[in-house]
C-alpha cells in the first residue's frame, strides 16, 4: 500500500490495497538489491504487477506536496550572504 509506505499483510490490509504474490515481492526485493539475474528471470505477469506497484509508488510521491519546501530560501540571496561572510 503506497500510502502506508510498504507491503501490508493481507489480514490487516485496508480495502483496495493490492495483494502482492510472493513472486512480486521477491522481484521487488531483487530490484532493490540489484539482483538483475533474478529480476530478468521473473515471469511477464510478475513483472507487470511489480511495474504497476512501482508506478503507483512513484506517482503518489511525485504528486504529494513537500511539507519542508516552506523552509527553503528561494530568494537566491542565501548563497550570496554566506559567500560574503566567508
């Protein structure tokens, strides 16, 4: 479940959460660790489901607002002040 930050057990998964097969979880783990042989050996159906999960994860994070952005100095003067004091 993308909003919850990771895989959620079927017993506690909220309605609408994707049910991932062990093969998909294994493929995602292989991709995270760089096990390209295991990733390339995955079946097309497994790759398709993993691709959907990765796409949903990326989309959710890209569309989500950055709460810390309000603390970033976007005036461009922060670097000049620091350079002048150095």
